[in-house]
């Protein structure tokens, strides 16, 4: 991305792209079986993979926002210098061609995929994770959504049916103050197996422990 064009906060990766450590906690009771632990880890993996897709969508939005700012700046400069529209559009042509290469370059700006640093179980099950860039932005957004759903279920004694998950996801996305990607675009990235995994994760009492100064995409 063009470092000369500063991104708005909602489009910035957390911690300026530096590694972020966080903890996902699940209350599953004592003496859980290996199968119960394995299922939750598999569902967490699915949530993280969805987060990677959300992160990529945000990285693309950031790249295109920077390109649009460059185009707008060039147009203003052209008007100031007295250039005609033909000259301005001719100058835009290379930039428009660069949009595809900018989208490809986003792959270098995604950061580090989510990794497991440590897992401990004594109730809660605690997954110590880290990552950076838009990968961690997307993962944290998905896990925040699951945590919020879990809290609502507990507070209101509700059960969200699996076929209602997409509606609940849309409501959650629309409610977020900092959402640089249209909610419908992120919703379209939730697959059927994702919905099932998110539903199971939210059925537990869960918590997400984040650094105090986390910022960026869908930050609190």
C-alpha cells in the first residue's frame, strides 16, 4: 500500500501491523473429554479462517481507498494547473491499471496468520493466540461477534437457531461503529460450515482477552 496516504482508523490493521497476542477462553466444565476439546479447537480454527477472509476483504478496501485518494488528489492538482479533462483522464489510466496490481500487493500487507502459542485446560479452556495485520483484525472481529452472541444468550436465556446465524451476523455487523467494508460483503463470506461452528462456539460461555490499546478494523 501507498504509505504516503494515511489510512483512516477503521482501515488500519491493529497495532500498526505489529504482532498482537490475545486469549480465547471457553468455559466447558471440568473433566472434558478429548473429543469435546477437539471439537472446540476445530470450531475455533473455522472462526479464524473466516476472520482471514474478513481481513482480506478489509485489506482490499484499504488498498482501493488509497487508490481513490490518489485519483482525487491528481484530479485536484490537474484542475489547479489548468489541465483539461482529457489530460487528467490520460494521467488516470496508469493508476486504474495499477488497481489490479494494488489488489495483488495486498497479499503482502495481510500480516502473519493466526498461530497458537499455547493451549491450557483446567476450565476454562484457554487458547493463547497471536498474529498481525489484517489477519488478526479479521480474527478478532469474528471472535468479538461470537463473544457478544454468547453474552446475549446468557443474559436473555436465548437460543439462536443455526438458520438464524446469518441474520444475527448481519445485525451485529450493522451495529458496529467502525466497519469499513459493507456488512453484506462480509456476510457473503460466511459459509454454511462457518455458521455451524460459530453457533457451537457461542453456545459456550466464552471470553476474548485483548490488549488494552487494540485499534483498527471493527475495534471496540
